[in-house]
């Protein structure tokens, strides 16, 4: 296909955005939230920085710096960020701070990095060492959280701490693999309550009920990005993560829809009434496949497989209206609990009930990330 239209789509996203009201943050717009530090903007900042790396076009770097500058104050405090919520989602946007600090030398970005790392050092954990997803979700581990926290954690260890805590990072991924991975289906459950007390959790395993695509996508991207940030000499620890990544990617291949070349919202229920081909998770896995193949973590064939998934998204959901491109098929949000929201019970019916939107950064960010890998094929 002609990929030049995607460059125009990316340009539209940044041209129509101001830091106070990014057009891609549909969730914030929908709920009338005040602008604040969040993982959704973090997805876009990470992907745009990757585009900058691939193209060398300074307009992307300048946009990122202007955007993040609005959220980070001179003393390193962050607009809308509250450390005491211990929400791992809030670590995700911290990834781009490393890049901005290196590119600009602005000390406020380093101060903000240290503030977020303070959360890492204090984050509550399960008895076997995994971060709680949030303070309000005690003992709960969600796949999403491995992407949100561990990539930032790995970057800090590599750039500022000599890799002292690499083993902790590896162990948290291994605990998820050992406890949340169905070895027969070769899929990960969305959530795991170590205490087995949450209303959505199985009373014997603590696991949630279903395989939600975007959570699996977050996890695969978290793995491939974290591995990529490990220092070259950490060979034994990297090998342990690569083993998990390889098994994960090889297991996912069977769930690609043979006709549309995408993944389903509830991964193992393709074709079931109400299920649909979903953009964000498909883009994440496409990115992970292509990047993993490029870096030699998985068989080189996955570069082609990932490309086919990306093209499937373009064919199914990239449309033009009044001269403007739009990306559809994006699940707006999904989660587990809390007790006051029993609709979020991890069931098939729940995951297919959440709104489907266009141009939200949870879809556009991974789509742009996957596009950066397409540019390198």
C-alpha cells in the first residue's frame, strides 16, 4: 500500500493538537478531565520520538519538547501527577523524559525522572515481588502494568543505576509468565489477584476470566522494549526475557484472523457474536513482532507476519473523510473492577461492551510505533 498517507495522518495529529487538549486523548475529552500527566499521551510521545529517530525531522522533537514542557515544571514536579496513588500507568510517559533530557539537557527533565523513580522504589508489591497495579487495587497484577512500569524502570537502571535492579525486572516478567500464561492456549489472562479476593478473580488461581487483546499487546511491547533497553553485557538476564518473548510471540501467531490479518478483541473467540477485530492490540503485537525479528529475538519470518497485521489494520480501519484520515476500531478503555464497578468483571460480555472509537492514542500511538518498524523493513 501507499504508506505516504500515514505520514499525513501523523502530521494531522500534531498540527491539530495543543498540550492542554490533545485530539488523541478521547478518554479525557469524553469525561471532561483537566489536562494532566497520563499514559495515553505517553503512548503518543514515545511513538513520535521513534518517528523522529527514524526520520531525523526536528519538527517531531520540537513538538514533543513543547508538549512535555507544559506538564513538567522547573522543579521537576509534574502537572496532575500524584505519587501517593502509586498508579503504574503514570510511569509510562516518563520514558520520553530520558530522551528529552539527552536531547535538550534541560535539568527539569532529570528531576522529573527522579520523582517517577521514587514511585518505583516505593511501589507496593505482592509477596513474590510484583508491583501492584495501583494502590486502590491491592495485590493485583495487570498485564498493562508490565508495559507501564517495567520499560521506564529498565531505562532508569541502564542509564542511571548501572543495572543494579535488572534481576528484579526479569523476575516480575517471569512471575507473570509462570502465573498468568495459559500454556495450552498460549495466551495471558488480563489480570491476576495474588490475594484471590477480588470479585473478578478465580478463587483457586486468582486469574481473571478472559484474554483481552490490548492487555496482551501491552505485555508484548513491554517485553520487547524492556529487552531492548538492557545493557549489552546483561546477556544471561536478557536471555531469560527473550525466551519468554519468543514463546509469547510464537503462541500468538495462531490467533491472527486468516482473512483480515488482525487479532480479535477477545483473542481466542474469533467470530463469536459481538467480538470484533481490534486496532490497538493488533498494532502493538505487529510492532512487537517486527521489532523482535529486527533485533533477533524471534524468527525473521515475524517481520513479514507483523507487516501483514499492520496492513490488515490499514485495510480494515484507516479511512478518509473530508480529506482527513481516521483510524477506527479502537477499544476506548477496559479494566478490572473496582468493587464499585462490577460491570468490569473480566468476562467476554464485558470486553465487547466497551465503546469503540476513532483516533484515540491507545490505538494511534501503537499504530505509529508499528509504522516506525515498517519504515525499517
